[in-house]
C-alpha cells in the first residue's frame, strides 16, 4: 500500500499536516511512524494539480500493489476530501483518504459522527459500474467489514442497513455516496474510543463501543491499509470475477438480530414490532409482523432497527 501525507492542498478543505503532527496527535498514530522505521527521510512531491504531498522513502512499506492512502489533517469530512481529490483526477478506484480527525463527520441521514483522533475515518473510492442490483452494495460492504473483523477474532456482525456491531455495541458504520457515476464509501470505526452515552441521540439503537475493548488493534493507517487490501481482494474474487454479488444467504451469516423481535422505525411515524427473517436479493430486509392479528411477511428498504 502506497502512503502519502497531504502536506498542503488548499482545495482539499483539510488542515496542513506533517508526519510529526500526525504521529503526535494520538498514541494510536505511533504505529503510523513505527511502520516506516521513523519519520526521517520523507520526501516532498507535487501532484498534477499543484498540491504538495509528503511520501516515505522508497522501500517495501511504501510500495507494493493496491491502492494509495492519502493522509490528511483535521477536516470537515474525509468524504469531502475524497470528492475533491476525485474531481482533481487524483483518486482512482481503491484509493482512500484517512483523516486524523473530522469536524463534521456524517453518517446515515446526515447524522453527526463524533470524530476525535485515534479512530478510523476512511473514504474509499469504489470501482465504477457495480453489478445489479446496486442497492445491495451498501449491505455487501457492511457484510465485508463484519467478515474482516471476524477473521481477526472479533465476533462482529452488521446491523441492517449500515452499522457494525460487536457484542451488541455499535463500533462503526458505513455511508455510500454517489456523484456522477462514481461511488465513495465512508467508513468510520471506533478503534480507541467511543462517544459518551450522553452525546448519543435519544433514539439510538445500541450503546457505542470500540475495538480496543476486544484487544489491541493497530493505529488508523495500518488498520486502513490492511482493511482496504481485504476489501479489494474480496470484491475482485467475488464481484469482479463473477459480475454479481454473493448470494444473500451467505451475507445473512453476518446479519445481526436474525430471528429476533425488534422495533422497526419506518418513516416519520410508522413504528411497529417485527421479527427479522433475513434479506432479499436487492438488499431489503425481510420481516414478519402482526397486522390485525395476522402474521404477514413484508420487506423494507429504509428505516431503523432498535432492540425491544
């Protein structure tokens, strides 16, 4: 994985950053420096757009196949930085942006996402023209994140449509944005801290957690590098090779709350109890609910799930 730091780039809407500032912002970023044997020898490069970046010395840690990670300083959102890079022609598929922190991180329905240093804030450019139905892509991405953590020994599940759970605590989430035919995935994962319970919205579905509760995890940069390689490999082996998503029966293996009764919030005022049955081929959620004394199966494509 190739790494570069956005040292100065006015159009990125991010603060300037040096390797020393990145490493000093939080203890978790010490892994960032250690992975390159220290921070000496970083060289400056200038992109086609005139932006200045810093790159580590040539070597195994700096080169290799795969995408490129751009590290940026505090910003409004790593998604905004990614879209700026994409417009400048500097963000290819599987290239990503990792932000030290965010002032205005956003989640589903534009909800705020607490973004202090130490956690992962990644915006990842996805390949164009995903297979149909495209509405299954957000669910597939949540499945892959849960699968990645499961292979690291963490019992992770994804809660439809876009939350990442460990031991029934929310440790992360995803947000897919599409502009002009390009797709960028925002991925936020609590590595070292979680928001205080008092700062969560009143109707939050699960308490917040972080991965350090389950054991030691690397800092944001090595974590992002390994995660992107995993996502790229899975996507290539399944989606690119077969031109289709995996069957939903496989994705359901990592679906949280399967078979359980939950509270569904669909729309502004439609709230009801239902049992989670699984997924349909377009990514919708299959439910069994009681209507006028009769159990009926239904499918929803938007809404929220809360424990009873």
